[in-house]
């Protein structure tokens, strides 16, 4: 049986990845190290059996804790999700992003290096999960390649770029067998309601304004989280050590079109009591500073080398996502009651 350390496993992508591993019936034991900050939710995994899963509440920046986990569990691999991950919050408070995303990654790398050097497990892997935001902003054409120079715009993307560089350096300098994935915008079940798609779904259900930055012309490539989890597992199993793999959904869509699609699907499956369409709730708000215009991933490398490609189109994935939020109101209502009340930065334009 393999033992995997998953950091940040109570978050959106991390919890979906743990569920993916369990549902695949892999012979693994998963140790989830999570600080349980505002976006970490133990309810995401409360039905996972103890026979395959251990939750450790703690900070990736804690050297003693991380070292003790390596000594106790003798990990075969590390899949590193733990990060502060919201651009708006990084603008309000960048220091926390540097601490977790850079210093925390450094601590994990150092403890992984010490462990790797002390063991004969040459199959050990350190997989660092990152973002396409490290590449900066695209114009109307072109896509991000693994060789695209880094040009981060926000404190969040700068902190992720820094952690990517550390992982790459620890492989080149110290020989740590590492891999990096850079993904496009994820969506799907268990996503914290501050992100665009769940924010729009839940605001629609409450009849609240749907805040869209600027004119909604910013373009993102959307990746269904289950597809992302399969890609991560594929890279962990088959990826070449020291390599970076871009993971995209082949779904470039303007933000305003994403909101319109969510509204149209809800109009179809849960019409408003007042007979109005949900898109009537759209309000444009002041754009955030340094808002990148367009992201687009070229995922040719992972498709050609490892045989992965996304299964879900945006149309199929967003329907599954909307239905999940309709079927799991208790999950997001508990977040509203305790953590987050659907606020978004920006002021409604006159």
C-alpha cells in the first residue's frame, strides 16, 4: 500500500483529489495535512473511511510537524495543494500569501529532501500543484506553454510563481524528484463560494445581485475539477521527473458569458418565482487592480506525452456543478452561516 501526503486536502481541489483516489479504489493511505483556514472544510471529506484516510490539522510552515509526519508515515509521494488562493484576498493582505505559498512550500521541500536522502525509495515524487496565473496575461491570441516566461500580476500569482521556482530549483540543485502542474480555472463540487461560479449560483438562488468585474470581457479557460484530478494522478504516475505540465479544459469563455450560461441553466431547471430571468440580476462592479485580461492553456504536452485530455465540456461540467449546489444546500449554507456571506470586492457602478 502506498502512502501519500496531500497538503490542503480539505480545500476545493484537494478534497476532490482525495475523493478521486478513494473512488478509484487505489491501494493507498492518504494523510491530509490542512491548516483548516476559512476555505478548508472537513465536511468535504467526512464520509471517507478512516481505513484509507488520516486528517492532521496543522500548518505546512511548521518544520517539526512536517518532519514528524515523514518519520511516522514514510510517504511514497507528496501532492502539494495547500495555498492561499484568492486574488482579491491577496490584494488586501499579501503577507499571508507569501508565508503560506512560499515559506510553506520551502519547508515541505526541505523535509522532503531530507527524507528522500535518507531512504532507498527511489520512486518518491513531490508534485506541486500550481496555476496558469504565474504566466501573466495574454492578449486576444496565443496560449500559455510550459516554456512561457513567468510574468505574475497579483500578489497571489507572484507567490505561486515563487513556489514554482523553488520546486524547480530543488530538483536541479538537490536532485529532489519533483513535478509541477499549472492549471487553468477550476470549477465543480465543493468550491468555496467566493469563486465566480458558485458565487453566481448561490446569489441567483437568493435573488441577490450578480457582481461582474469591469465589463465582464476577461477570458478564462475553465477546467472541471474531476478532469483536473485525473490529470494530477496521471502526472504523478507517468510524468517525467523535473518536468512541468500545463493542464487546461479547452474552454475559453468570457466572464460575462460564464455568468449568462449559469443564469440560462438555472432559468431552465429552477425558474424564478417572479417570472423574471436570472440574468436580470447582473450588476457590473469596479474592476480589481491588475486584473489579467486573458488566460489560455496549451495542454498539448500532457495529451501527447501522458495521454490525458479533459472529458467535460463547459456545458456538461457547469450543469453538473449547478445540480451539485442545488442538491447540497446544507453544505454551502453552513459556510454562509459561519464563514462567508457572498460579499465580493468592488462597488456597483452607477
